[in-house]
C-alpha cells in the first residue's frame, strides 16, 4: 500500500507541450468542487475590475464559508 504522500508526489508531473498541459488542467478543474470554482471566478472578476481601476465592492457573502 502506498502512502498518500507518494501518491500525491506521483500526480505532480510536468506536462510536455501545450496540449498535454491543457488536458491535465481540464482534469484538475473538473475535480475542483463547484463552490471553489465560483470563489475563484469571483476573485478573478474582482482582480479584473481592480486592474481596470474600477471600484471593487465586497459582498457580505465573501466572508462566509457556508457554500
């Protein structure tokens, strides 16, 4: 039986070429829970607005982990 550190270490592989990286990234994102995908998207949107110089308002829901 392999321990979890060995299993995770074997999952960390540098993909060769864009196609391999793209496929591996899609698989990683498919395993990500929906609430984390949504949180990432909201953070990316705030970053974009900040880069544009627009005012970024935080919702009260941003501070809760009740997803």
